[in-house]
C-alpha cells in the first residue's frame, strides 16, 4: 500500500512532493534591518535537504509597526527582495519549495520596537502579552495596510517564492479584525462576521492580484481559546467563505499571541494533536486541501490523520528543529531514529526571548548550520565518558560519529541521569525521547555503553584513554535547618526516583523553583495536600514562561498553596516557622520535601586533577544549569576532540 505521507499533492499548479509542510517558526536570525542572513539560508537549506515537501518562512513583517522581534525577517521594502531571492534560490537548489508567510502583528507587535502612536489594531482592546492598548485603525488608514500586504506579496513574487501564506490567525492584525473579542468596531469593518471579514477579504484580493497565479494559503484558527473569541462553528463559516474567495489551501491552528499564547505555541503540558478533530470538521466543510499542525510528533500519527481524512497535509514546526531529517527518516521507515520535539521551549522560544535566535535543546546544530559541519577525526582516539546523562551521551554520540572509539560508563541502571527526574514530572515524559534517541544513535555509531558502572580514578588510570569526558552531573542540596533531624523529610530527587514514598497526606515543599513546583504538581496529582514555600518574590524563576503558566494553572486547580517571600527559619515535628516580611508565621507540616537545588558533583574531577590525560568537564559537573547547556557542551567537546 502506498504511503499517504509521501504522495504528491498539487496546489494551483505547484506539485508538492509529499504531504509534509514545515510551518512558520520564528528564528530571529536577521539583522536589525530585517535582512536575510547566512544563518537563515543554511537553516532552511538543511530542512529542504531533510525532505520537507514545503517550507514556510518565519513571519515576514509587512510594515515596521507590525514587527515582533528585533531580528525578524522583513518584506516591507524593495531592498529586502535581493536577500529573500537568495534564500529561495538556495532552497530550490537543495530540492525544496518555499512559501512566504507575510504578516502584521497589530496589537501583538513588540512595544519596544513600535512607537506608541503606531501600535494599531481593529479596536482599542488591551493585549495582556504586550501590556499595551493599541489605537484603532481609521477608515482612511485601512487601505494603506491592505496595500502593505499587496506590496509584500509583489516582493515575494519577485523573490521567487513558490507560494504565499496569509495569517487569519493567532491574534495578528487580520485576525484582530476577524475576532469579535478584538473587533468592537461599529463601521463597515465590524459587527457581524461579514463585516469583520471585510479587512481580510480586501487583503486577500489585493494579495491575489499581486501574487498572480501562484498558490495562496490562509492560516486560520479552529478556535481562539479566548472568551468572546472565535469558536469552531465560526471557523467552519470562515473556511467556506475563504474557499469562495479562491484560497488554495487552509492551514489550521489555534490560539492568540495576546490572550492564549499556550494554544498558539503549545508548550509542555498542552494537549498533543488536539487540532486534528477540528481540522477534520473544517476539511469536511470545504473542497480545498487542509493543512494541520500542533504537536503531531511522529509519522504514525500523521499517517493516521491523512487516512482518517482529518487533513491533506501535515504541518510540523518545531519537530523540524529537533530533527531536520524527520521526513527522510519517515520515508525510509526508520521512525525509531526520529528525535521528536518535546515542546520544552528551552532552546527555541527560550533562546529567542534572550535575543540569541532560535536553537534547540535536542539539536545543538540549529542556527549554527552556516558555521559548523561535523568533520571526520583526523586521527581516531580512545575516548572515555563518565556519565550517561544528556551531556555525556551527546559527547559520546558526536565523538563516535566522527570516528573516535568511545566507551561510556553510567553508574546507574539506566541512562539519563538527573534528566530522568525531569521526565517524571506530569506531562514531561516526552523529555526521555532525547535519551532514547541519543542511546540509539550512539550505539549505531559504535559507542560501547556500560551501565551500573561508576567510574573511579583507578579505572581511569588503568584504561589510560586519550581523552576523558566527565559528565558526572549534580547532587541534590540539603539545608540543615534547625530541627530538621526531628522532622520527616525527603529529597525531591529521591521522591521522583521513587526510592522513597510519602505516606502522610500533608506535604510542605521547600523551594519554589522548577523542581519544587513540579514535585508539588506530582504530589498533588496523587491527592496530597501540598504547600510550597519560596524565599524569592516569585516562584518558577528558572522556567519557560509558557510552561510555567500551564503549570501554575494546574497547581491552582489542585489547590496547592504557595508562599513567596517566605524564608524557613526552623522546623518542628509538626510545623515550620518562617519569616515573611517582618513577621514570623507558622505552617503545619507532616512531611517536608527539600527542593533547594543541586551542586556540581566534583568528586571525580577533583580526584583526577593531577591526571595527565586530556580531560573535559561538562554540564552540571561544572555548575548546575539547564539540560540545554549540558547538551551543547557535550556537542562541542564531541566535535572538537
């Protein structure tokens, strides 16, 4: 039977080689003028080489006041055409097809980049994400914005893009007119659905005239997840109207970048593939192809969606960050070698918000394709790796793939190290896909893996490797609070590893960082009565903001009590005495869980300080940080030794 995922599909004369679309992912690789960089070209070329049937650009802003990022690609001026053409030509040479996603963010535009008088929308409706209230576009201004989209489409045509995508979605400008939540107008551009669609209709007609006979796709929300916003019943009407306008395909998504960001960007804790049933209803209502995205992580799910008639094309955004060869591996039947995105946001959105440009915790080459290639080792060496967490595994895998002879030792019965604890927390089981993937590819590359084998100084001196990589991780901290020895207490790490159990109903978690909050979530899901105390003004300071928002929503639903600005002073068998401002407070306790961080495991590095073997220390063994840092350091060591 033919594989539905790799059947061609035609859009207005453009033949897509398969049903896999790389959807728009914000990269942040441009300069401040919004111009294409070598970083962009290498990134997109790599995805074309990986077999994506159609690649969508990050949002290209059509006017300066519609910009979200300081380093976002632009298409508002003719000077941008040359760079965009260079990008498209490079993707074509790599065998790919490219679709321009042109956009104006409206009230979701970055207020640091847009002067106050130029922050515009359909109506004056506050945006919680940007913390601004825009001004409403006047009737005289609206045609200027229609023209801006048309001129952007002309430039996309001149740059040679194969197709173009318009966002009637995500709470951006066109959607701000479309949704009754953000459109309070009483003129011809407001009111009923017909009026609210007028701006979008005018944009589409102008873009069609400028883009000629090439395909135009509209990205639209199945649901806004906003009170007073668009529902599925509205989406069905909108889809039919867009078909009547002459749209060539519909790309189904959800959420807004102002009120319901989690349902636009789908962090850990959001449902997987939840758009499929809604996309199926939209597809049944129209005769044009439907694209659907939203945490469709593996090929079997994509194939099921196609077979069930829920979509004609499968959209993958961040999965192409984690594994640019997703399509190639799926076509070869090597699904087990695919590294699925875990929606952790550490490398993509986390790094993007820091101004570093998109990267990926799972794939250290993301955003560095233009400057790094893995070269075979000039001389194979004997490499010994101590520690089978994500950093040690990455170092072993990369070193072995370059031709080194690598042996990895892990003291526990399984690979993963402290990363296993992170995956124990509710909704984070997907993190272990990284360890599974690293282990499979490491063994394929020839890495010899030994479990239940702690590395000792004597072992190192006996084996005498050419290179020693120490990825020994961190050790959970304890704080000797007065009275701790009289209290029932456990380490969060021991609890998550299930080496200990809590029999009492009431639990006090000391520490409101990532580990403390996730431990509280884990305990509350078991029916425990949980209290968290944190000495800082806020909890979750080391978390991605979207993942934190989802977690805090669950903790609130589970009635977990959280005390911030609260410093534990002493413990008794029945209560904790803490300082809160100028006052001491007493909280009842039955069992205490310590989640106050980790310290670097320096025992082996210090014991081998005088060793003459070339030694590299990585990850938490240097100092406790994120898994992103450990993987990147493992990659760097593996590629340079």
